[in-house]
């Protein structure tokens, strides 16, 4: 149990923003089990139910003021339990309960509508695989293929996607099918180059494969349906390995070590389990199975910046028009809950330098909490020059490095990996970054053919065109919780004798957003969105204090607005949304994305309330993405594709907050010829060119 310390008191209580422990998870499970004595329960997730903001904000004010004590009003520790109740009807009934941990009582319960499908679990994936293996229908289809000697079938579970009009509202699973060459005697041999053109569909309640989708393998000019593949459907496919020991030419031999060394240790500190302090920043982190790492209660130099920051949703719609690929669309946060897919990060591989790891807690089908080790890593990194100026009169340069504090987690979702990071810098800015890598999803294509809906990345392997669309949820608290979002544009003006006589003046136009609504990027107008506290004015500039967001001007969802893909992901139809805060409104695509036909209770519905958002408790949702039309260089594992969202101070400070970062010289840097540190003119100690001792310069 953590010890909360604030300088005036200590108390052995878990902080309201600390994630559930294994012990608390078990308590929540036991309480729910006792509420259903005559039924079998299958647990899905048990996670922290964060306190209502009205309860938590006063608590945080006490904490920041150093006045928190055992006698203070502490928000209760609550757990939200997701589970299926299986009674005499044998039909699972999806339920959610809220459990008060300290008193060990259930304080709320909801039996979910059959229209809502709970997120997938690893346990269900196992059931699907075993059902396929036991299915006569599936096995008979496999026998229709003549596989090469030594090849075995691999079943990759996938969410079913949006229900078709003809589908009954039942819980379905589907799987992509591949074959692996077992003759290599390596469990990591890549099976993706060998796709088989069938997709089994399982009715989960029946535990039965109810049909097999037989896939077209033609290309440009061929019908969108119909069989064209040969019986020996894999003979034209070719191995493509990524494991170092399986590469035909091995790995490069001329790459020298590049090590990150911090002889004095890190500049950050960690206290009370999840409080991070670094370079005037202070915040908490937690982990939950829906969003991954979440950043809470962000302050810079004692001033409030953000209440909460998280990845809200991600959808990956595929653009192959052939059935059933119109349903091929994953909501990687909502469909599966990424908790069980989070990587166990490895020292010296995923994060470099002096690392602090944070564990998560995941839930098994029996409801028992299990530690998920090393799901978040915390480390510092150098990102080039932070700021620099050279006085050309004296020749003296003052230069600082841009040091960043990185909170990172990585998920593997079948073929794809995503690297998510929150980066804090010394100048008061936050960068939210996503990196996509892994293996592109491929289907079988006939030998010698190409297709307009994808790229042939290997013989017989067609990588389908698709998009990765992300939404970041920003709950600001710019010097308090009453904020206004202002759209700013820089616009050209016509010449005017009195106001623009030479035609060089341009207008900076600011438009407050008054009601909850959607907005788009406009890079040719330099459109930015400022989150301001208009009750607090910067004494230097005379403008309200704030932070700004420049929406990445990436493509939005390309599926037609009337398509099921687009209707399920309406959040991806605009770059930025502004809504009024509401407790538990966290997910851009709604609470339940699995098999949805239309997103519900997401950001679109929140904006539709048409609420006033001037000097209110607002939430900003930033949408950006990657349109991925695969290339041959993406095979067999794609290099990372990177996209970033910047949250930058704008009038929040009276000057450059990083001006006091000390100049630093890396004494371990060397010239290639081994002459030691110094410039080409021999100024090795920094004094011969007029510089103060230890400063960097020319």
C-alpha cells in the first residue's frame, strides 16, 4: 500500500488516481461473485472507476496545498467490473457493476442491452481457435487446399466488424487463416506470407463455426466475388522472414554501438507509486486495459495545465471492396481492450538509458487480477538542440540540448504494433506521438496479378490499403477548470491606403468556440486552436494565458459517409471536437464499438448536445491518422510511420520557460579521427574562443 505524503501529513491510503492493485481487483471480483450465487460468471475486465471530477478536484487542491490528511475528504476507491452472467438459459448476459472497495459492497449494477457487445478477451480468442479446430466445416475447407509439405494452418482471431443488414444481432468471431512452414523448426517463422483464402465465422453463444467466407483472389479487372485460385493456393507464395536467425543474409556487421549513458542517474523522481516530477513538471500516470497509459493532474512549476490526457480510440478501416472486407475494421481500443496486448517492455530494447518501469494489472476469465509487468516505461532522451544563439560580434554561442521525458507503452494487435508516447519537454510543451510498425495485413492474390485496393508486397501476398485513425482526448485545466477554446487563423488582407498601404500586413483572426462542435484543420490558414483561461491575462503580452494545438492536417476517414465503416467511426470525420466535460465520457467512438453499426455515446453525441463551452470545463478531442497504401518496403515488417500532436504553451509564460536550462557539453563526444572533444580550430576547452568554461559554442 502506498504512503501519500504531502509535506504536512502521511497516511497509508491509496491515492484516488492510483490504478487498482491485484488485491483490490480480487476484492471487486469477490463482491460481484457474492451477488450472483446461482450463476457462472465470466469476467472481462476489472479496472479503476475514477472519481467524479466534482469530488476529485477539491481533493487535488488540498494535495497541492500540502493540506491533505487522514481527516480530509477522500474520494472512495471504486472498481468497475465487466463480466458475463451465465444462468440456466446458458445465454451470457453482459453486466457492469461498480464496487466500493473499502466497504466491499456493490453500489451500482447495469445489465447491458443486447445491442451492446463487450470488448473481446484473450480467453474468447482461445475458444474461437479451439472451435475452428473442432469444426468439421472448417476442417473440410482446409482439406480442399493442397498445402506444401511441412505446412500447418495458423488461425488469427479478428473482430467481426460492423454487422451487415442481414446479420442477426449475435456475438460473432472471425479469423484470418494462414499457413506456417514447420520445417524451419522455429516458432517465430513468419506465417503471414502464406495467406489462405477463407474466413471462418463463429457464433459465440453456440460455440459453432456457422459459415466459411470464401475469398476472391483475383485482381484488377476480375469480379469482386468468385473463386479463381488454384488448388495449390500457396505454391506461388514465398517466405519472408524477420527473425534475425532466419534472415538469408544474416544481419549487418558494420553497425557500431551507440549507448545512452547517464552516469549520475535520471533527472526525474517517482513517489507515491505514480507521481512523476521532472524539470518543473509534476503529474501522475496510471494504466487501464481500455486506454493504456493515462496522464493525470499535470502541473508545470506549480500551475495547472491538464486534468487528464489519454488515447481515446483508434480505428483501422480497410479499403478492399470485395466482401467480406467491407467489414474489415478494427477499433483497437474499444473492440479488444488493449490491456492483454500491451508489451512487456525490455530493458535496453524498447527504452534506452536509465529506465523506470510501471506494472499494470489485467484480469483473467476467473476475475483474478494478475500483474502485467513493465507495461509503461519512463525515461529521458535527447532530441537535439533546445535553443541556441550566437553573438556574432564576440563569437560566443550559448546552446542547450532539448531534453525530453517520455512515457511510453507499446501494444501488439495480431500483425500490427503501435508505439504510443507522451513526451514532456523543458519548455513546457507536451508532444503526443504514435508510431505504427509490425506486419501489414495481407490476403492471397493469384500469381501475376495486381489490384487497385492494395499492393503486392510478396509473391501471392496482397497488402490491402487502409487507414489508421487516432483520437487523443485532452481534458485541459489551464490555471483552472474554466477554459475557452479559440480558433486562430492568419489571413491575407487586401491593400488599403490607411491600414495596409504596402500589402504586407496580414490579419490574425481569433474566433471563440461558443458551443460544443466539430472543426477541421486548415494549414493554409495556419489554423491553430488555443485553449485559454480568459480570466487570467499574461502581464507581458496582455493576452489570456493558454496552450495551443495545431491539428495535424491528415486525411480523415475515406469510407463514404453512408457506409457502415464511417457510421461506426463518426469521430474520424473531423480533426477536432470541443465538448463540455461530463463524467465517464472518455471514448470517442462510444463505450461499445464491437459489432456496432453506429457509434453511440461518443464524441459526436457529446457535441450534439450543443452546450455552451465558453469559460466552461471543456474537453478537446484531436483526431489524426495515417492513410497507409502499402509499399514493397513495408515487407516483411514495416519501418515505423510517425505522427505527432503538439500541445504547446501560448501566453502561459512570461518568457521562454527553458531559458534557465544550463548549457551542457558532452565530454564523451569525440571526433572521428580520435582527437578528442573540440572544434576544428582546436578550441577544445571552450576558453580560446571567448566562451565561459563549460559552455558550448563555435
